[in-house]
C-alpha cells in the first residue's frame, strides 16, 4: 500500500459517491494527482488523500451542462404600402 494514497473503492466509500463515478473520474484525469498501477488482476487507481480533503475544490458540477443562450429571432421588416 502506498503512503497517503487511497484506492477508488476507499474514495467512493468515504465520499458516498458511486464507485463507477470515481473510476470514470480517475480514468479521465478529473481527480488531481491520481496514479494508475498495473497489477496481475487489472489496474489499480491510487488517489492522494489530499484530493479527498479538497473534494469541493475540484469536483465537477452536478447535472447536465447549461445550454448556451438562445439568439433572438430576426425581426421581419415592415412592408411599405
């Protein structure tokens, strides 16, 4: 075991987040300082304890990203009679 590092399972348990979310964040590099170690049973992701302590500083916002504002529709010109 590495010093000051925890596994994705431990991180998920401590934060109450789904394990799959934590693994996806690790794979996509969202978690700062995450390290991947190849083992005979498959990869193990090591997360610094400090990342757990500063979770609110780097955690992605929840929900769907906001849509860009809609453009105002073009106005029709009035016909001269």
